[in-house]
């Protein structure tokens, strides 16, 4: 099993198996702002989540946290990575796309960029 110690015959040392990293989020893609023909709603962002194809599947993600991780030029607190946090509000259409609201509106530079859909808060 992963992470268990394994004793090799003839050796007195216990050998540890290497553990594979576990991804605790679902991969998503930022599609853009919610819009109509001539109007855009900047406060609402549309996301496509990997493996979600129906409105019912998308409903499970309602209330989950979303992180848009990006890299900036200036280093802050010894890191060039920054995060914009949001929350999935509801489904958008019947194909599994969801609407999310971020604390600060997502910039157009982020359209087409990956995002992380966290598995919390859980309703199970």
C-alpha cells in the first residue's frame, strides 16, 4: 500500500514507498463574463469544470470555492504567485457550465486560463 513501510528480506532498514501527490481540487477553465448580445456582467464569471457535462452534475458544485492562481511580476511575501478567490453560485445552461462570483472581478486576461475548484465546503 502507498505510504506503508516495507521490510526487505536480509536488510535491517525499513524502506518507504514513495507516495504520489494527491490533487484536492477539480480542474476548471475560465470561459469569460456572463453576457448578452450587447451587455456584459463583469461580476459573474462562467467556468467549465472537467468531467461535468449536465446541469445535475453542475448542481453538486454549487457553493464550492474557486481559486484562480496567477503569476505576477512583483514578489510579495516571497512569492510571485497570487490567488483570486470566488464561489460557484449556480449552473449556467444545460451543458455543465457554472456561474461563479469572485471577490474582485476576473480580468479579461484570465479568459481561457485554468482555475481550481476546491472540494469544500462539502454538503455530504
